[in-house]
């Protein structure tokens, strides 16, 4: 996943992906667009016929456009929402920062905390 993103990929299109790859990709911000194998083959035909052809992937609409043709792709609603909101696991957690702070404020001081360690001045 990280290698794909290091090269600037924002989406991968295919008919089959492993569950772990698909899950990790979504968490890392990479869209995995699952289409029927006939769509993969048609996209290959179109791009081989015109290597300059631009493909447009619309996450909100769940479509891939190639020239005059448009194809639908599958993605689960939760991953679509996370990608549209730009949320990774840390971002999801930080949406609850106030609740976390409230919880930490009520905990006895002798218990472990998630607050930053205090550095004493030397």
C-alpha cells in the first residue's frame, strides 16, 4: 500500500483483491475500486487504443469514466465515508479528543495516562 502511494497512486482498479490489502489500503487512504473482470478488460482495451485517455474515478458517485463510457465500482459504505472525509485511524480517534480529555481528567492521578509525559526543566 505504502509503495503505491509513494509513487502517487490514489486508486487501484481490479476485479479481485485480498481482504487484508483492501482493508489496509482504505485505512491508508488508497481507494481500491472493485469492478467486474469485463470492466477491467474494457478499460485495458480503451487505454491500449488511446494511451493518453484519462480515467476519472468519482468516489462519491462510485463510478469510473473512460472517454464516453462509465462503469460502476464497489466499495463498502464505511470505507467510502472514511476516504471522502480524509480520515485514517488516528483521525477517527481525534474526533473524540474532548471525550478522551474528559475521561483522562476524571481518572485518578496514580493511574496510567495517555497525556504527554511531563519533562522537568533541568
